[in-house]
């Protein structure tokens, strides 16, 4: 049996989120934490939070419609009430 060997890193390490953003602007390149990557990653993480809160239920997600197709309770969690003064207009 072979011993575990850590794979080579595939993502370039950066000096920090903010510095990466500034460097990308200066170089005209894409930041490592761009929205093409961060948006879907955030979506799946937040869906995982809802799934955890509703453990035991099978949830079906319609990505383009941004809603669950089989659970009204889960859909209510998608748009939590905002604190007074933080409403979107």
C-alpha cells in the first residue's frame, strides 16, 4: 500500500483577499476570488445551511429559478427578514 502524498497545489497563493483584488486591477487580470467562482460556491454553501436545518427532508433545487421545487419551508429561508434600516429598495 502506498503512503499518502499531498498533491501539488493547483491554485496560486495570494498575499490576502484584498491584496489579490488590488493586484488584479493593476495587472488587468482576474482575481483569484472572482464572482464566477465565488457566486456558485456561496450558493451551494448557503443551500447546505438550509439542508442542515431541514435534516431528513429531500430538497430539490431549481438553480435558474433560485428556489426549491418541493419545500415551501425551505423557500422561506431563502429570503430571511432584514433588520430595520437594512431593507432593499
